[in-house]
């Protein structure tokens, strides 16, 4: 096949040399990712964050291609041609199971995005057909790599580790799209100091500072972008919409509910239904719901469409105060199940770097000139400072507009408890 | 009001100092622009082109703010405070009337986007309420500026001329998003050499090359991005979808057609309906339509969703060949009204610079140190070379997949005429 | 005065509004800084590091101007017009006393660069004349600000603190010139969150991560650029050249020694002589010296000109080994005073951030919404991890070329001790 | 040899795989280029233009390496390994014969820089030794390539044509260093559309706009940077200094004149002398000369050191006025041979693109999908507009400071003729 390129704002060009990669990009399941934003609802905070999972998937493929190219050129890559293709294919497909609003709603759709990715790869899809064209067990192999169970652990490590193609692409891409410069690091240099040692990925100590800089970029992006309180507010509202819709569905309430979505909400989800869902579809649903006769569903849906988000109280809300607020909200007929939300982002795994964590069995190792191998946080003071720490944030989200516009004693009490005034 | 900022990938920060600007940004009509891509269907060509009209609207406002700031600091701006606010407000709102896929479908929705902008500004909308809060005739003034009929012609020129805030923002933004570097130019320098002379905008000759560079950037972007044949292919399919839907609607065909869209297609469009339309809504409609029992509507809709575009034959198709192809297509049952499309982008106004054009009454003037005023194309060889030229392209678009997969004499004849082979 | 601008690769444009600033830029003492590289000998490591003190001085002025502009616009700057001018002037002039190769040779020229700056400002110079034209005591005030003794401590803090115009400019400029991306941070955001509280500089806690990112940028630049072992090697050779020249001068050795340099080496340095010295002058002197009849002076000078640097042994050299090497070098006639150099960069003050240090009386303080003030390292894990730490490096530098080319028992012993082989 | 890299601000990294390339970089003749600025005296206009010929030489090598790499990967490069090495070596060495201030003084030093390059490559130098180590006739081959006389014309074309590694590097590098954005173009894309057809370089028509954009970048850089009037003023003064020095030397005047420079000025130049000259050396000489007892030499030298440049009158100076000025200047004792300079930059070859020019035997050809070959200016309107045009500028340079400070009738007449007033 002749070289094909895609112009890319992050990597300048994305190079494709395999017909199968091109076919996968053209598959309808991958094209669907064009309609799913990479950062879910984050664009309500950073208006530039409008890039899609599709762009990120191409980027992940390209970073993987460069890694393989670099290691091959140095003659260091103990992988068969099939395993190399497996790496590139999996890099491209790893996110094909994402649903609307990416991570923001992952919990709602009955399964992790990795599970959905595997279902799509193994199911009755164009992707499956293309992969089966390589060899009948290729789809299974891709699924195994995603699962981390593929027999060649080097392939697994290349796809998913502390410094993998996925993370390197999303940090650079999200940083560029939002305009937040802290996510930038030196991709070329990291690839240059990457080595394979006994089937595992290592980095030369000479590149220690570029890797340190990558870990710190991740740390910064978490706090500046991924956990941004405004984004969290949008995510909370999204989840509450689905909580409400699920209850209404269970109650047999009559409202706009396309079959594919009904199947998902009643846990009869099938790949075919799931693939119909994307951000566009959900926005249309929200538009219908914003005219629903259920006030809560209508209000929350309209909040997402028109960016009327909940406000945040940063700290100092004791359990007593919270309980008192619940009572007051109830007395006003503002359902606290939907409108008074405690959020502890500490529950989210802080994955900017945790050498000892269950999930990340792949600490970052560096090899010095003498062949001595050290784990990154042993060498870097700032990395050690943030490694594995769980920073706890306590936030309370509520609809300030509703409270501010209200009059009377109860409203005054709430305003007082929340220390807000016009 | 305290200064408010928005992080922006193009201008770094967007600064807001007026409460009314903030309120307009928060209005639901402006928030709707987040769901309309700035470059319509271009993201099928340049996957990075995923930015919205909303981002561009903020950017246009910011460029205008900087222009006003610069001219005010030099004490050169003969505008009242109200007229300055009018400039900023109009810069922000100028695109609020865009419909799904921006320019790509503008002709379909019964009116130019400028007309819709005015209808929204003067209609029963949040935007109208906010503007009326400034003064009762403020909405009318904004509409007049958009129309070019406002009494103070300097305000009109600032909003719409050969080098205005709108164009400067979209060139920089589209260039950055696509990754096509040719759209870059030196915004700061252009603003620096801008002057007001006798109520008109002039530029100091010292900045001639930066302005030349801006015109050439526009020229490059037209041919590299805006008229890209792949994008044209997508736009053609979009238009054919609507052509089909309109006919089906007239015929009383039974298909998914939400009321707001039905009203538009039957020319009963009202602002209220129009505001429900956005890219997300249309993608959902296309998903329904891709399962329609009308084959043409189903096929074309699925083509947009899954990016199976028409291919292009670049030249050399004579009228005779075209007529022969029409006959052959008809014999195969492939309706040439939808599947055999001649495209002459020369019909599109080549607005990278036309000093004498009817539409652009504002040629670019430069003033030298001696006070002599020259029109740009008199001073610049490369600008003169492209000014006002209509470069004609003749392209034929057709579904190569359908033809390639076919067997038999007629198919062979078509393949022969189109000089294609597997 | 009309606005004047300078195109700058870091800040895009540098804006000058004061005639006195323009005159100072045009003074011959400032123009001399064009012939002194900002990073001394670093360009032997990073070939892009060819920028001058002059560029950095303009940049420092511009950052100061933006800080003052920002604080003034917010109405927060309790400074008289004269004190504002003092800030801008001192920002521009703060480095006018730098000698050849900037910091690399500072110890050689009889006084810190700050001392020389003051001597130039107070001496018989064009700078002094221009400053005296403002008011007779203005030169003295500038010198006092450089000394940190000016009565208005806010002026002193603006010029010199943990986050000042000087440091922000050099990090960005050095990072851009070397191509090392780690020195980048968000200058605009830091200026935006800067506040004056009770005559001191504070930062709003909202901007904590941008400041954290600045401190980490500094940390990275120290280890990646400023302390780079190749650069250290060049600096060691530079110092040894001067050590040798001084001894030869004392011994009455006959060699090329222009009067201005002789005066410096015999501690009769005067401003007039000092101002004749710049990188260009020293390179010419080195060219003469490279043909000197003193072998050591000739060899070391030629090493700098032709980049034949000493090599480094990273660690593990015990005192015994060092002593043995001294003996062996002596036996070979390779003078260990010049050719066997232990280097402990820990002696250099690690100024990326030391809240408790004598020298840096200005820790970074942040103020949260409730008005509570915290020191940065209390809030930031990674900053705390690096704050005030002295990381010790032990390196041995020697001329590997000399050793490798030698034959015989002694050479073999040395090679063995240094574990080197062809 | 193991891969070696150099961090580069333009190309990010420069990759070296050949020991001979590394040795050449380390040669003293190449290290000398670190002390010669790429843009001569341009840094007096754009203070960022402080980069050296050395950086540009590395960059030219790297662009050549990428071109060869790209063509080799596509299997399109009909070159032996030796010819490939020849390309890389010549790219690196092509500018080794530049003297102080690069092009600004080229005419002064008795021979073009290409001639000096060949003399260095064939003479008694480290470069010659390294090249002879490849094969005894390798130095001759390199010289032949520089001369354009090497038998394999493809090698010659790769080194020197309208779009070669040299030009692509300097446009990008000069643009980045000055901060003038107009010199940017899409290097990767141009390399991607490059092809070898029948031993000649062609470009695919698909890349026409990227090449158009490169030609326009060159056009812009000429007028914005290379011919900038302030830079021309500096160059004029430099040349007048040497004119004066040469006369003084012929007259036997007693002044500081190092032997190597005396040899050059008396046309006894030898490679050995020439290699001692660099910017640093000349600045030191200028410092001595600024204290010379010859007023003209002293004044002009001090002007360059302290940036007191001549001012420019842009147009309208007739022969009569010029003659009158000469008389008046003479009457004031201001020697018009040095202080009244007419400058016609039209004499400089406008090499942004001249398809028919003697010197540039290599017009740019593009090949379309049908295999038809067109010359660039046939396809591109803006390129045709500027191709081969000689734009004539008439400027008069003179020392405004001298005239403004003067009193009396003659001065008034001059001021009047030059239309200047305080």
C-alpha cells in the first residue's frame, strides 16, 4: 500500500502504511467516535476542548507507530510482524467502546469502555470483519491485549503502562485543545530513551528529566483540567439526568425514550444499541427531555444544554450542615437527591503515578549506564512527592440560581449556611 | 464587574469586562453554537476541524476588543461608549444565526445566517432580552450593524470589511485546528498598524507585508481547506440529503421528521424551530434516516455518518460524456440527480480579495508617511495577482464504491468513461 | 513619545513608551551586552543557546512593563510614577554589569555582576548621564534598588524575588533558545494572579498550579541546562585559562595581554577597562593565547575555541584514587592543577526554590478567597519535595584525548583507574 | 556508530549516524562558524537574530538527511551510498567558507564564500584530513558538488536548487530567530511531495500550495528581514570601514592591523589567515579602531559597536540633489565617500524565484497524476506575480546625528534638501 497521511494538529502528520489500519479507520464503528468528545463535558469549562475520541484514536496509533519504528530501527524489538500489527491495531481501537461523553458517563452505560471495546471487536461489526480478515483469531488477540491477558507481555506493556501511547497522546492533545500549557512534554525524547530489556520497557536514565516532566504534566493536567470543579459540576448533572431517566423508565413514565436507550437503561444493552449512542444522539435526547413533563428531568437536561451548572462550595460543610441542608431543600421541594451533591474526587483513582497501585502493575524503570535499574520515584524528588498520594477534595454542588432567586425564611437559612449573598 | 477570562487555544485568553457580554455568552442561543461546528463537514477531511461556532464567536469578540483597545489607547477612536459596546456585542453575536453544519447547509434552511441572526436578535429570545436591557433600541441597532445599515459607518466597517475581527479570528482558528499552517499571520502587527482616518479604517504602509501575508493566508486557506474536494464531497451529500427529504416531505412519505424540521422544510420556519436545530440534532436525524425505507435517503444519510463519500473526477468531463453517464446511471437505477454531481466552486465568491467587487465595498487602503493613500493591490504584486480572479474548477462527484462493485457491460462503460479500475 | 516596538522571539513584541528607556537601550553600555551571550559557554552544549544578555535585558524590561500595566489597570499599584519608571529602568539595566561569558566567569573579574552594574550606573557612562537627566539622584536610586536597599520595598520585590521579571524572562528565553521545552510556563496567567497586598507581592491561590509549574520549570532547567555536565566542562576550562593567565601575568611572562585585561588581572580594574571586555574580545584573546609559548595557556585556549572539552567521570572517585591520579598526572607532566578537576555543583546555590534561604528573603505567598495566606511549599507537594534541597553531584573532569592517545604503563594505570578504553 | 543527537530549536533534534559527520562537526573549521552570525549585522534590526552559521550548517545537514531518508524509504533514490554521504557532507560543509558577518562583508574578503569553502575543503585543514580519510578523492568530490560540476547532477540538484536543504533551513531558522512569522512553511509536506524523476527533483502537484507557500515565505523574508533598511545601513557602514582600512593600509598609516587581516586587505589572503577571522575577531579590531587617530575609521567603527547607524531617505533624491549634497558635505568636511551613500538593493539578485535566471538553472517543476509536468509559475498566480521581478529601491543613507547637531547655513541647506528637522 502507498503511504497515506492525515494532517494532525498534535503530531503534524499521522502516517498509515497498512491497508488494514486504513480500513479500520474507515469502519463505521470508528467513524462513530467522531461524534464523541474526547473530554466529555469539559468543553463547558475549556471551550477549546472540542476534540473527539476519533482524533485521539488516530493519535494513539501514531505514537505507537513511532515507538515501534524507533525500537525497530535500533534493532531492539523482539516482536513478530504480527505482534507489531497487533500493537498498532490495538492502539487504534483501544477506545472504540467509549460511549457518549466518554468517561463522564461511563458508569451509566452498563460496563466499562474496555468491556464495550471488546464486545465491539468480537461482535457483529465492521471492525470484527476487518480483523478476521487478517486471521480468524486476530479479533480475539486484540481483545486479549485490551484485557492485559495476551501471552506476549511486551505487547500488553506497549499498549498499557505508565507511559504508553494512549496517555502520551491524550496529554498532548488535551493540553493543546484546552490551551493549558502544562500538559506539554518532550514526546520525541521519551521515545528516544525507551528501550526493551528482557521483554520489558525501560528508559535510559539520561532521559530521566523528560520522564519526570511527563509525570508532572499528568499531575498538572489532572488538577487543572480533568478534575476541574466546573467540569465536575457538568458531570454530576449528566449523571443525575440518567439517574432520573432510569427511575422514570422503571416507573413506566411516558417520555421520549428511543429503543436503543431504553434497552441500555433496562440493562438489556446490546452492542447494536450501544453503537447508536453518541454525544449527538444524547444532545438530541436532552433537547426532548428539556420539554418533558417531569420537572427534574426537564430542568437538568436544560441545564446541560444551556450550561446552567451547579455552583460549588469548596469546604467546611460538616455532616450536620449537610443534613440540615437536605431538610431545608426538601421543605422547598427541591429534591436533594438531584440538587445537593457531595463530591469527593479522591474516590477517583489519581493515576498520575502510583508505583505500588493494584491497577498499575507497571512502575517506570530507568537503566543507567552501568546497567543498574531504578524505579522512577527513587530518582526523582518531585515524582516521589506526588506518587501514590490521594489528595482529598470535598465539594458540595447545588443550583445557586434556584436558591438566590428564592425568598423567605428557608431560603435565607440556606443562603446563610452556604454563606452566599447576591 | 470584575475581569473574567476564558482560556483560548488561539488568543491564549479572552477577556470580558462587561456584564452584558457575559450574559450574552451565557444565553441559550449562544450556548447552542457549541453544538455547531465552525467548519461544517470539514472535519471529514481534517479530523482536527472539530471546533465550534461558539469558540469562533468568543474569538471574534476578543479580536474586536483588542482592536478597540488599541485604537482607544492611541486616542484615535471617535466612538461613543455605546458604539464601542455595540461593536463588541455585534462581534460576539454576528454568527448566532448559523444553522447545522454552518455554511455547508446555509442554503437549505430558508435564509442566510445573517437573516437568522437578525431574527434571533429581534425575536423572543434570551439574547433579545439582554440587549433590550441596555436600551430598548439596542437590539435594533445590533441588527442594523449586521445589515450594514447602521448610521455610524465606522462601526459597520469594524464589524465587516476585508480585514475584520471575524475573518482574522477564523483564519487563525481554522488554521490551528486543521494543522494547516498557511492560515497563520501576524494579528498583533495588523492591529498595531490599523488607524482611523476620517471615519474609515486605514493601515500604515509600514505594515504592508503583514497585510499582504494575511491576504495570502486567506488565499491558501481557501484552496487548502475551505474548497478541499473531500469537504466539497461531504457538502454535496449533505445538500442531496435535504433535497431528498424535501421531496419526500412534499410527497407525504412517512418518515422520521421532527416538527421543527418539518416546519423548516415546508418553509414555515420560525426562530423557535430553527433554534432547535444544531449538528447534534441533524446527526440524530441522519441516524434515523439511515434506516429509512427510502433507499436514497438511507444511503446518503449513512454516507455522512460513516464517511463513505463520493469520489471526484478532476477534469475533462465534456457535456457529452456527462449526458452519457446520466443515461447509464439511470439504466442502472442509480439516480443521477443524487449520485452524479457536477461541481463548479467558481460559483462560490472568491472572497480572498476583490477590491472591485459589489459585495466588498471595503478595499484595503494603506497610508504612507507622506499621507498618500494607496489601495493594497496597487502596492503588492502577489495580492494583485490573486485579487478578484475567479479560478474555475470543474469536478464530477460520484459514488465510486457503487460503480466499482458492479458487474456487467454498463458498469464497464461507466468505468471506462471515468477511467477507473480497481 | 510615540510607541516604539521591538520584535521579540519570546514576547512577540516589546513595547517602549518612555524616551528614557529608548535612550538607555541605545547607550553604548547596553549595546555592549549584544556581545555577551546570555548563557555563557552553554552554546557548546545546546548550539541554539546563542542569545545575548541584550535580548534578555529587553525581555526583562517587557515582563516588568506588563506586570506594572496589569497591576495598574486593576488599580492595585501603590507606586508613584517615578517609582514605576524606576522599576522599568532597573529591569532593563539590572544585568548591565555582566562580563564576558556571563556567570561562567563572574568570579574572575573582581566583583559580582551586581557590583559592576552599580559601578556602571554610578560611573562616568552614558547610562549615568541619561539617568541623571531624570533627576540628579536617580542613578543612586537605581543602584539602591539593585542593592535591595531602596526605601520602597515593593519596588525591590518587583525587581528581585522568587518570581520576578528577570527569572521569568530568562526561563522562557533560555528554554526557547535551547529547544528544551521544560522551561515553559504560563507567564500571562502568573501575571494575572499577581496582587499587591500591604506592599507585598502575593498570588491568588486560584493560580497555584501555574506557579507550581513555574518552580518546576526552573528546577528542570537547572538540571537540564544550567548544570549540564558539558557546560560545566567548558566553564571549568574557562576558569583554568584565567587561573593560568593570572599566574603568568604575576610571573612577568611575556604574552599578549591588552592593557584593559592586565588591569583586571592585577586587580586594578576600572569601569572603563571592564566595559571593553565582552565575549568577542575574549575569543580574540583566546585566539592569540592559543599560539602562546606557554603550553597550558595555549592548550586550554584552543580547547575553548575548538570545543575539545574535558570528559567527565560521574562518580565513585574516592580521595585515594584522586590522590593517585594526581601523582600519575604529575609523572606524565600533565599538570593536575589544570587537568584534573573535581567539581561539586552542590556549592552552587540551588535557587529553584528555597523558602528559608538567607538570600531569598521572599518566599512565594498565595492568598485564598477567604484571605488566608499560605507559603507555596505548604500547598504544593512537588514544590515541597524540591524546596531548599541541595542535591550533591560529584564529578571529575579530565582531558580524555590526552590520556587515550598516550602509551605506556602510567597511561595504562590511569586508564584503569578511570575505567576507560578506546 | 550509535545514533547521536543534537537538540535544535528549529528541527527539534538533529540526528547523526555517521562517524565522519560527527568528526566534521568537531573540526576546528566548523567550530569557527559558531563565532559567525548567520545573518551578519541583522541583529541590530531584529535583536533575536543572534544565531550562528554553525547552527544553520547543522540544520542544513538535517534537512538533507530527512530528504534522503524520505526518498530512500520510498525506494526512489538512485544514489550510491557514497553519493548519499556526499550529499550529507556537502550540506554540512557548504558554508564553511563564510567570513565575518556572513554575506554582509563577503565582497571584502577577496573571494566568494563558495570559493573559500572549496579552499578550506582542499587545503591543509582538519576538514580535509577527515574527508581524505573516506577516500583520497572525496575532498575533490565535495568541492565539485559545491561548484555544481560533480558528474551526478542529482547530487548537485539536492545541494543547490530552488528548494534545497540550505534554503529551507535558513528560512525556518531566520524566521524563528527574528520572530518574523512569514518565513514559516510546511517543511514536512514539501519533503513528502518530493520525487525523483529521471534523475531530477520533481514535486507532486498535490503539494503545489505548500511550495507556493515556501516561495512566498522567501519573498516575505527578503523584504521584511534580508533587505531591511536598518540592516542595509549597518552593512553599508561595515563596508565603508573596510574601504577606509584598505586605503589607510595602502597609505602605510600606522594603526592596529593584525597580520592575518593585513594579508587579506593586501590581497595576500591565505586559508590560514582567513580562518582566523570571525565576528569576534572583527569586533575586537573595531574596538581598537574606534580609538584610532583616523577620524573616519574611528567614527565608523564606533558606530557599528554602539549601533549609531545611518538614517535613510526613502526616495525622491534626484541626481542634482545628490550632487548638491556632495558639495555641501565636502564643505563641512564630512567626507561623502563614506557618509553619503546611495543604495540600490535592486542590484542584489532577487532570488525568491526566477525561473529564467542564469544562476538558477533549476526551476521548480510539478508533476500531476497524469504525469504532466508544469513549471511552478505556470500553476500559481501569486508566484508568477513575483517571479523574476526586480523591484528597485532607491535609498540614501547618511549620518543624521551629524547633520542635526550642526548649526549654520550649510547645515540648514542640507536639512532642507533632506527635509529633516529636529
